[in-house]
C-alpha cells in the first residue's frame, strides 16, 4: 500500500510508502486503484536533536 505524495499536471502521481521509500516516481491514474478513502488527517511528529554545546571559551558573541 502506498500514499500519493505528488500530483503532476500530466495526470501522473508520485507514490511512496510512509517512510518515504519511493514505490513509483510516475504512475498513471489509470493504473491506480483506490483501496479506501481517507477518514482523518495523517500527521507525523518529528523530534529535532538539540544543538551540541559550543566549544569551551566560545559563546555566541565570541
């Protein structure tokens, strides 16, 4: 199962898995089959890593 990540004006789609793995970079709408309609929004929570502390003796104004 894949998700549509991009739609082109030519009628082709970019289909990927949720982790970003590309299933097809360009597939026609004629070859796609709708499995089910969306019932809710799909959200992703990403945690960003904190910046490492600056080297000793250096600050933002050094």
